[in-house]
C-alpha cells in the first residue's frame, strides 16, 4: 500500500470517506485536519490500493487512518 501511495487534496479525501467514527462529537473533518496540520505539518492524505481495493488514508504524526 505504501509503495503505491499518491498524495490527494484534503478536499478529495474528505468528500470520499466517512471520518465521523474517528471524530469527537463537535468536530468536523476539516477541523480535524486543520488541528492535525497544526501539530504535524507533514500531515497528508493519500490514495493507494489494499489488495484489489482502493484505499484512502490520512497520515498524521506517524499514524495512518485507513479507509477501504
């Protein structure tokens, strides 16, 4: 998955995945990404593959939040 990753805009990521399970009750996807960027300027969103499926992921402070 990491070998084939391609950076995508945050807007594309937000429109393509359901981030609600990982957000606080009053948090928005945009707010989560802005907070992540403030803590880790290398925060980025990607598209890749997970076997034969498309996967998108958000990389933040050494963690990957993967959406298949």
